[in-house]
């Protein structure tokens, strides 16, 4: 028995704090969760007792997450700001974790040396590094650490029955509960139950001479002897779990998580999705994988039997979707709500004392002797070096993961955004960040302004969000159809959410914003583009909230901190004595059960060697398949796949290396050609799916038909490419396609255009804009509007003209009614219109009535995704009338009209032509609007097509468009009676502004076509400019 | 323990109960006389009300005003109660009602009127809108005025307000009388586009300048011209269409930015589109020359308001016939040199298509290329086209050539 301070523990604490404490400054802020906790902390710092926070999800309650860690950060933020609080709590968590691991090791082994090794290994445990430095799960770590601390107390209470330990153990359980809800619940099952088993075992052991004599009968007797202690502890900890965070349970009951499950990597099949396997299995287990047989050998000894069972369960549950067992054990619901990586976390933490014991025996115990005797001391050293090297490798690998594969976008300087929101009452509208990653929480923490988005997905409330498996709108592109689809709903009807400003840190979303009628406002100093939508009303002064009773608020605000204070005062005395050795304390009971480390069974060494060999072979096989997968030119399929992957990730040099060397296109030339092509596919698309069909394969040549599916912000694009392939010296190459050698006529030319400038406020004031500075809304006129039914779906179509002398930004909203004037649905025009109109410009429009996707048929969510996926609204009754509200606002941007329609060829059901860019801006994405007219030149349908390539200045871009068959279309109502412009009836405007309208003009400009259900078409062009100059 | 419970119980019991209040009785011999009351004052003056109260009680005065009631306590001098209401409480013009009460018993009611302080007129609240109207005399902006005194009270009805209106290089003065505290006037546009400036004045007080833009009215039919380098359909040069200065029905130039659609009808029936927005009434539209001979009829529209004359222009074919050379095994096809209208090599980028049919006329494949230095090249490799007879069709600049070829093995290999 060591007297004095345990040197190993001191070393562990010293190294732990130095290593983790200094590196959290570089890792914690870019973890997944840390900034979310920071936001919650900011909430408590500002309104301690009020659980409602308006800033996320149009309002949500913070009672959906145990508050202790957040409140601690909140309190500390009064001293040195939020980040000070975050890092201080981080340091505390590190201290608690290392000491917790030490005490857990001591409890399990009864040996201070082993406990010391446990503490040191805990510092370098890859699972802890990952949880802290990559996931940033502070509450989880804190709760787990305190749970480890409480285990000793629980053991002593059960073993000795001294009341003091009863209170200390309960006080620590209370702190655990208030910091994290899942940890104590599952901790009870996976940590406390086996602990109880171990106590009973120990008590039984006292009654008999050896473990051999420990029969079930003895065990049962001891259990009955301890029964009331166990029950009292269980009962009171249950009460604590319920009462300490009672508001949380009430809130969960009131707002059950009814949302569609969000996919999480820990539920994947790790063999299929190897990245998930790496993050959620390989890294947490790390070097422990090699000593698994030893761990299970020790855990299945009689004393640890129950830990062994628990360990087995945790290991299996942690494998996620790799085996069907976790799904069967947990059931569908729990499987989809829980993130299964926490089971692995617990398993690896539970294994620490055994690993510590192993290390001790390996370094200075019987294993060392055994190996040295058996294989010689050199081998022992090599083995030790291998293990130590492995630990170091895992530490560095895990730490560097966030550096080489950052999970977050580059750190954004939030100050310009915060200033923008504070200016000019911009915070009277909601905002939405796009492409911010988890940093959006940090932005929210710094401003009072509200967003429709949020970063705690269990608290989502809007059905637009909960019916889809998206975490945030902000990163919706990573969630495919569901993400982009949700985002489109918010962007199309922003006035419903008072959403006016969007901060875009990812140009992927820009085309979507443009075609939904948003406009660029300004670029902030930090490079973030601000987009703005006109005609959105500010938020009402009073916003709804779900209030909770006062007692609930008081409980929530006081109990967590009280639990810490109480735990502190109850435990401080023991801690004080232990640390300062001021008084001699009796040796704790668990020291009695120390096993002597001698005569290590040789068979375990052999088994472990075999196991380690298996692990190594598996790893080697993994690396081999990884390499083979990347051998890109072994077959025609491989070279095509590699080529498209390279293109998708914009690795043009790699892509070029797959081209046929004999038809040499110099890399410079290739780069030039690739870099000048713009358009939705080359600039805004992500390759989603690809199928390759090889035809005409001969020994040295093949043709490939490549069917590609691209996800763009606007729609899913299907594209077929044809490639000729050649085989040269055993490697396959792609033959380069022909190059467009077209050259524009003019080297330099000039263009004149009218530009507009709006001062905004001419008078500098903090008040509302002076009435003299408010511009008149441009007058629009609805030329025609119809409610039609086509393919079982209702739409409102029509034509509209800006009849004012100013350019207008147009917003159109249609509402459907039935015969009894009951409102059935309303929606805004998305991209079936030109949102910006010059004076006297006309546009066709179409409004589709979109429902909230899959709210009816939850089980039929399509497996692959399509952002253009459209969910028609479920109408209870037949719509017969409609109301159209058009609003114009003065526009001064995005007024480019340089695109022209050139050389058309009309076949029966197809039109082929060219777009020519006659202006001086490069058009990134052209939109073709096709309006169908009947023989009387009356509008019957509006359709759209995004042309997939951009049109550069003075260049042509071919396009083709397939006509629809609109013979089955039914016009339900074509009355202009309920059409309003800027709140005024359309008829009065029509009479006043253009009294002598030449009705024939629209008809004279139509293109005759002999189509199914239509006789004429009109083509209109809308152009998105990615980089306005 | 019992002791504590007893004490606690006592505490609880004694803490309940109601405070007993004895209501003060209204004396029976109460009588009031109004000694001095005010009927009308001008804002900024004080009001003094005096009452003789018998009965030895102190009354209070309740003054109703638009911001809520005010209570005043009197200054008692024997039985005379004097209420002086400070000017600051009664600056707002209008009728004030007062009530004199004692212990909730109403004794007297009355009212006085506060008039605006006309001699201290300090400003005119104005609103002028909409900020822009159309020329032609049908459209108007409304000028709304409220002349106010120093206390922000509207001046009495009948106050004369004069309006100065500057439009079309001349200033007109209009007078109007206030009614209900305000006055409004609809100021109509003239036939000239420009700017209307107004201001108002009363009692030597002048408002600021207000403005409304008068924008042009509906445009009328106009003319277009075109400009091109040559009349060859080379698909490379740009035709520029230009309108003359488009005017509205009163001769004003239309607003800058007015969109003009140029609709081009080709002789084959297709309609091409270009557009331009006006600067100083002139809109310019650009489009490329066609790639094959055609006749164009161009009409420009300001949809719903005006259209132009029809301009007609025709294009001659720019490319004569072209040569086609085959390699020995017929697998390399060299199209060209394609020569332009003055025997120059056609500019790079002319589209050449090659369609391959098998000997039975079944379509196999279509390949396209752009001319470079007047020449287009196709390579029909053996691995894709086995040795056989084929029909190939070559198209460039609207000219089509057909060949029957037999593809054979490359002898060199």
C-alpha cells in the first residue's frame, strides 16, 4: 500500500490538464456540440428563470435539455464572458474525468498502482479525446465523470451501510442527473447494476474462503442481506432522477419527439459506411481492440461477472447497424432516437480499469515476467513499444482528425453579422444563416435577433422541420431532398415566418435564393453575403410562447446549482482529507478485494496474440480493399467513376490524368476549358448517383453510357454522357470530347443600361423611416389569372405586367377557396416567374400549392432524394375560386435582360434552339419559362426549364425543351375579380394606368406550335448571374 | 413540539381577519355654490375654479382629459375651495369636463373649452403623396395639411392656408380653409413629365418643400431601325435593332428602363426574341446573325401600349459548298476548308454535324464538331464502326451532303 500522494495520479492530472486543457482552445469551438451548449449558456446568462427562448425555431423551451452545464457556463460568463465559461467548464470536466477514472480504477482493482495506470491511460484514451475534442459533448463527459465518482460512494454505502455514503452517493447522482439525462438512466443499467452485483459478490466472498466456494446460494443470502440498502438507494436515486429535472420530464411528455428520425452515423452498418465505422467504432476503441480478449477474460471473472455482462451489452449496442441485434434490443423508436456511439463510449470507459490493470501487469507485473520467460525480454520490449506506439498513434490521429477533415466551415468572424443585425432595426425580422455549420449557435448567442433555424433538433416545432430528417436548414444541402425541400418552403413563403435576411456562407444556395425571389443586399467584411427578401412584414411585438408554471421555472433555475452546492459541501470534507492527508482515514472496504497479480495464465496470452493477429489481418485487408478501390484505371468502369469523382470534387488535374494521352489535351488547356464553363452543373451541383453501362467493349476500346444524377439547389438533374474509352498498356483512358471552338465576334464592345439606386433612408434617424423616404409601390397589372387542374394538381397561372415607370420586385400569393368561401390553401410563386420586372415588362407565373412534405404518409419517404420533389397539398375540398395578392416593391438589382432567344427549330413535341448572351454579364443559370396558349391565344399552362449550362458573354448555348401534353388540363376559374395589386383591386388599376390597353400585343408575339392541347407558346428568359460585375 | 405548533397556530389564526374601516359620512348640511368658473381660455393659460362649500368637508375636483382623469385638491380658505389648474395640464385644445365631488358624492359638474393659440402658429404638419404620379392630368398627389400652434393644437376651422405649387416652370398659389382642424387638396399632374414642388403657409409660417415626381404617361407607337455589318448569314456578327426616341401620348420621352421586346419572325415561322430597355427613350436590342439564309420581319413592342413598324431584313447564305475528303479506309473525314462569302475561312465555331446510318438506312450515331480554321474533322474508329458500308450525312451552315462509304481496316495496323 502506498503512503503519501499517488505519483501516477498526479502525473495523470498534470499531463491531462496540460494536454487537454491547452488543446481545447484549438478544438472545442469547432466541435459539433460545444457551441450549442454555449448558446444555451447564453440563454441562462440572460434570462435565468425564463425557459422560453425566442431565438431558435420560432421559439422553443430550454427545458428540453438538462441545464447544469449550461448554467455553470452562464454563471462563469459573468466573470469573463461565454467562452471563458465554456473553457473553464471544459477544464473542470477534464479534472473530474481523470480523477473519476482514478477512483473507478481504485474501486475495481483495490490497487493504487493500477488506479494510477488507469488514470494515465484515461488521459490518452482515444474515446475521451474524440468525445471532447471532436464531438464537444461537455454535459455527457461531466455526467459520466461524476457517475464514476459516485460509484465508490455507492459501493461503500451498499457494503458498509454507513449513512454518510448514502448521502454522498445520492448527492453525486443528483449532479449527474442535472448535467445529462441519458447518462444516469443508462448509467443505472450499465454501471450501477453491475456495481451492485459486485458488492453482493464481495459480501459473499467475505463469507466463504475462496471464490470457488462462492455458490449461488451464498450470493442469494448476501443479496437478501443487502436488499434494503439496494432498494433504498435505488428508490431515492429514482426520486432524484425524476425530481431534479422534473420540468424536463414534463416537457418531454408534453412535446414528445414525434419528428422523423435524423440519420446518425452511429446507426450505420460500419462495414458498409466505413467512415462511420472509423469515427464510431475504430477511434473510440482504439488500442483497446487489441486487448479485447484480456478485457473480457478479466470481466468474466467471478467478481466482475456483472460488469462483464454489461460490457458485452455495451459492445454489441455500440456496433450500431452493423448487426441487427441493437435494433432488436432497443426497439425501433429507441434505436432511432438514441445515438448509439454513447454505448461504445461507456464500454471503453468501463474497460479503462482493466486496461490499467493490463498496463500495470505488462509494465511491471506478472504478464511481463510471463512474456519475458516465454518469448524473451526483447519481444516484451517490442510488444510494449507497439502498444505505446499504438496509443500515441491513436491520440495524434484522433486529435488531427478535426484538422485534416474539418467538420465545420472555416471560422467565421461574427462581428459584422452581429452589427448588421443590430443596425437599422434589422433584428425586427428573422434571419437564416446558410453554410455556417455549428457556428450558427455562436452567432445566435451573440444577438437578440431570431432565426427560424436552430441547432437542437429535438426542440424543433415547425412541421416543415419535424416532418423531415434534417438537423438544420443551415446545412440542408447535406440532407438532400428533405433538406433542400424544407429550405425551399421557407424561402418561397418567407413572410409566414417574418424571414427577411439570409447570411450565405455557401454559394451552393445562391441560385435557389435568386429564383425564389431573393436579392443580394451586400457583402459583409467577413465575406458573408447578405440576401434580402422584399415585402416581408416585421415580427409582431408580441410573440406566442408555451408558458410553464412558475414552480417549474423556479425548480429549473435553482435545483441544478443547488445539487452542485450540496454535493460540494457533502463531499468536500472527504476530498480535503484525501488530498491533504490531514487525517488518517481508514482503508476503504474495496482494498480488501485486491487480487494478487501472479501466475498469469499463458493461454490468455496465446489467445490474445491470436486475436491481435486477427485484428491486424482485418486492418490489413481493409487497407488493401481501400487501395484496390482506388486503382482507378483497372477497368472502364473504374476510370469513369474516378473521372467523375475527380470532377465532382473539382480535382481537375486528377481528372485530366484519365484522359487519353495520345489525343493530348494539355493540362493548361483542359483547366482553361473546365474553368470557363459555368452553369448549374459545373458550379452548383453535387454528384449523387451514377450508373455506367459499357457497350461495344473490345480488347482495347469501349463505349460508355454514363447516367448521372446531380443534386443542385434547384432540382435534381439527370444527365446522360457518352464516352469513348481506350486501353493503353493495360490502363483505360477516356477520350476527350470535342471542344467548342466558337469565338465571339467582338473583342471589346460597349453596352448601355439604365441603373437604379435607392437611398433607403435619406434622413439619418433611429426612428422608423420617414414617410418622405418611403417609395411608392410600383403598380402592377394582372393581365390574366386562372385556376387550373393539371395531372390531378391545382395551380394558379397567369400573366402579370409591371405597368409602372420603375422596376419592380414582384411577390405573388394565391389562396384557394371552395364554393362556401372556405380557405383551403395558400402559397407563393416560386420560380415559375420572373421576380424582377423592368417597366412594362410582363411575366407569366404559376403557383403550385405545396403541402408540408410527407406529413401524411410518413412511411413513404423516398430513399434517394430529389430537391425538386413536390408534395401537392392535400385539399379537403374542391377549390373553385382563388384570390391573388400581388405586391410590387421598387427593385434595383438583378435587372439583367441580355439573354436572347436565337435560332429556334420546332419539331412536333420538342423545340431546339440557342440562347445568346447579348449583354455584358455572364449568365450562370438561365431559366426558360414556357407559357402555353390555346387557339384563342388564351393562357392555359406555364412550365419551366433550367438550362444546365451557363451562357458566357456574346456566346451561344444550345438548349432543348420538350413540350408537354396539356390536353387533359381543365380550367376551373379564370375570373380576375379577386386579384389585388398592392392591396387594391386589379380592375381599378387596369382602368386607370393603361386605359387603352392593346389587348392584341401579347398574342402577336406568340410562337405558333401544333401541340397537344395548345396552339401557341411563349418563351421567356430569366437569368441568374453568379458573379455580378 | 406542541409548543411550536401552538405558537404557529396562533400566528396563523391571528394573521387572518379584515381591517375594519369606518366610512366617513357625508354631512347632511352639505351645500355648494359656484363662485367663479371659466368658460373658455386659450391654450397656455391657467384656469381657476372657486366653490363655496358648506358642511366642513374638503371636496376634490376631477378633470377629464383625453390622456385620462386628473384629481385636484383645493386650497381651502374657510369654506371657499379654490382649484387652480396649471397651464401645463390644459395645453391641449378641446373641451374639458370637470366634476366636483365629496366622498364619492357628485356636487357640481361643468366644462370649459381650451382654444388653440392662433397667434403662436409654429408649424404646418404636411403629408404629400403618392410620391410619384403620371402625366396627363388624371393622376394626382394629395397634399394634407394641419397647421398647429405652439402646443401642437390644430388651428381653428376656417384658418386660411395658401399652397404654392411649382410645376412646368411656373408657380401657382392656391388657398384653402381648414375644416375639422385640417385641410387637404388634390394636386393634379399636367401633361408634362417632371417634378411637382409644393409648400404651404399660414400666418406667416411656412412648411418645408415637398415633391412628387411626374412620370411619363402611356407610350405611343414608334419606329425601329437596324444596323448590321453585312447581310450574310454567318452566325457570327451581331445585328443591332434600335428604336427612335419613344414618346408618351403627350410628347414626353418614356421613362428610362422601359422594356421593349423585339419579336423577330423568321420565314420558317419561328419567332426569335431579344429585348432592350430604353435610355432617353431609345431601346437597343442585339441578336446574332442566323447561320443559314433567312428573311426576318422584326416588330418591337411595349406590350399593351405601343408597337413599332415592321422592319424586314434578309440574310444571304454565307458559306458556299464545301469539300469533303475521306482517308484511304474512309475512317477519317475532313470537312472543308469551308469558305465564307468572300472566300475567307469561316470564323471558328461553325457547327458541323455528322450522322451515320447503316446500309439499310438505320440511324446509328450523330457526332458534332466545331470548325477550326475552316476545317472540321471526324474519326470513325474501327472499334465503334466495324468494317461495313455506311451512309453518312454531313451538315454545316444549312448545307447538307450525303455519302455512301465503305469503312475498311486501317492498313497501317
